[in-house]
C-alpha cells in the first residue's frame, strides 16, 4: 500500500523494490554495517520530498535520507522497514551570483561540481572532503564535512548561508539569505547543519564563495620520528602561520600509498607532513620559507618544495590517496576520526602507536594534523571475531583518551550509528537530554533517520 502511494508521488521508475536494487542501498561507506530497506525512492524535487514525508509521517514509516552513500559513521544505513530517500537526481546548480559571492544548489549536487562551477566563475569554494568527487552537498551539510583545507578556511558550516529544509510533517522551511549580516531570530540553518538527517531533509543550499587565492606553494617534509612531525605542526601554529593544508601520514600509510600510487615517497620515513600555503604571492613565498625552516628545526630530515603546479598536485596526491591505498591492504578497513587540540597532537599520535602495539593491531594513521583531526585506520578482517573485539577495545581507548585531552570522538565523520555509544561520554547527560528534546519537537513521530546519533 505504502509503495503504491510512493509510486503515485514520484512515478513507478523512481521507486526501487527489487532485491538487487535494495542490496546496493543497504550499505554506505562504513565497514560492517548494513540493513535492507523497505524500498528506495529517488526524489527529483522539494515537492517530492515534502509529499513523501507527509505520507511517511502519517503512516509512521521511517525515512532515511541518502546522497551518494559515502558516509563513514553509518548515518545513511537504512533502519529496518524504512524508506531510503535518495537525492542524487536533485543535482542542479541553480545560481552562481558573482556579485554577492554565492551559489545556490540542489542537495544532490556533487561537491566537485560545486568547486568546478566556482572555479569557472573565478571564485573559490574551500571545503574539500576526501570524497568530494562523489559526495553530495546535502550530505556534506548534514554531517558538517571537513577536508584538507579546513585549518585555514574552516568546514562546511562556515560556507552555508541558507537552506531549504523539509520537516518531518512535510512543511517546507526556508532559512538564511544572501545577506552577510542577519540577526533576525534564531539562526535556524545552524540547527540543521550537522544534524545528520534527524531533524529535517535538506533540499537546497545557499553557499558562500570567496575570491580565488592568487598563489600556492606545496611542501613535503620527511621525518624519522612521528612525534617530530606532530611537534612541527604545533610550532607552525605557534609561529602564527595558518597554512591552507597541514596533513600527516605515518609509516604504514606511506608504504601503502607508495605501493598504490608510486609517488616516490621515502619508505623508511616514520612520518611525512604535506604543507601548503596560499594567498598573495609575496606572503606565500615568506610562509613557505618559514615552514621549511620550522620543519628542519623540529627534526625533518628532508623538505621538498614543489617547483610547479604539476609537482604540487603529485605531492598532494600522497595524502588524497591515503584511504584508497589503505583500503587495498585488508578485507575490512575501519576509518576513524578522533580529534584533539593541536597542542596535544604529539601525545595523541604516540598513544595511537602504543594502542597498536598493545592490541597487536595494524593501524595506519593519517589526517588533518593542522586542525588536530587524526584518522587512525584499522586494517582488519570482520570475519575474525576475536580481532574485531580487539578493534572495539582499541577504539574505545582512543576515543576516551581523545576526550581526556579535551578532544572529540568525531571531527568530521559524524556520529551516525558507529559513534553513538561514545557520544554520552563526551556530551554528558544534560546535553544529550537537550538533543532529544529538540528531536522530539521537530520529529515527534521519530520517522527521520531513527536510531542515529542517540
């Protein structure tokens, strides 16, 4: 009955019910999680989304929003008997407004397409999650995605000026505008950024763009000791230099990347730092020289400065291919994102190394070291139940230690299903209670992405 009603709303071709179709949408990018949905609905407009939610809310059927399914916390894993509402057909760039430095897009637009459209207009959209070639902007906003340039330019939230959101009962809400200043009422758009599809479904996004930097320099520093790399990051920030990129790879990741991409990385290094500065040409030259000097003073045995854009792209590929390279090594790859204050990086890196030895696990660590966001990546096999039990113990210790250092259980992947057991330990009872009250107010029947976050 519900499926027939959905077909009347979006058309027969946009409702998927076959076993092989449902299998594809039973997973996202998170290891070891899957659940079969009732059906998949491919929506093509805000009106479609509103009509589907009205029907689902009346019938009390769960709705799980999904873009490209690249999430790493199980946020778009279907709940049992749910409707997966897939937004990939809502992929139009509606407006590029160079006079106001904004772009309005539908939620299914790929992040790379947004970046390319900004570039074509001589502008710049900084957020660059690792999955940007295939992730959608709706997912980026729902999980407040970060990226390699987050240190200097911030994360997705910093570029959202307005949203069109459909609430659980089908009400369409417009929040935000092109004004640089606007303090009328609550800033409702910020409530939905990072809400993981539990409060409403985002259908359009108004994005802030900025002028394109005039110059860029890329450096690669090599270290014999991983803690020296961490100390270099702290020293660069202490010197009041804010690079656009300050990324880190450990020895496990270096060798996996070299096997995969053959970039010419030193296999005997314990760590490398990828550093980029951008902006006015004179400032770029000054900052690049200063960072090279700081790296050497903090134990870098070699600092390589890219001679041109081609070499710069080659060096940057060392970081951008990290996850793909690690994913080839083991049957199951679990990518986490514990984050700590930058002053605590050396402690956190050393702790992850000790945890790897304690549990006898292979952990490759890389990440956005400039903003304290590390990605300890477990190379394991989900069929080995004893080893997975060790992984669970190791993860808990890593998250607990991150919190003890004043950090967080997730810097950019979100809570979803994978992190929700650890959320109370970070937020505390009062904050969790407030989260639940907000959820109950906006989604009293609990149909929006149930079972996620808490």
